[in-house]
C-alpha cells in the first residue's frame, strides 16, 4: 500500500501493519471531529512515526496513486479541517 505524508513523500507500507495504521487514523479523525488540538497533534505525530518506522520510501518514479494521505508534520487542526472542507466541495 502507498501512504503519502503531504510535503514529504510516498512510502510503501506493509499490509500486515494496516490495522495499526487505521487505528491511529481513527484517533486522528475523532480528534478532528471533537476539535481537540492536543489529541490531534498526538495522533498525527504517532501516525507519521508509524509510517516512517514501518514503511520505506517509495521509488521516486513510482506513479501509483496513494491509498492514504496524511497531513504534513506540524499541521494544525484548523489547517486540516480547512483541507477536508475543500476536498468535500
């Protein structure tokens, strides 16, 4: 599976670790829905760390679409909310 960290690049992520990645993504979504900046930052940091730890950078010539896109490190809750609102329009 291909996971993109916005502003950083794509990673090949093992399917065997997908459940852990989805659990972290769910935590981030719940933090967004409840407007909890601290929980959002913690979940985002854990999600990015998981991708970097278990994934490997994808070949730069890999043009496969990303299966999952993660906000860049340092993103704020308000930035991500605005990005999600843009994407739904």
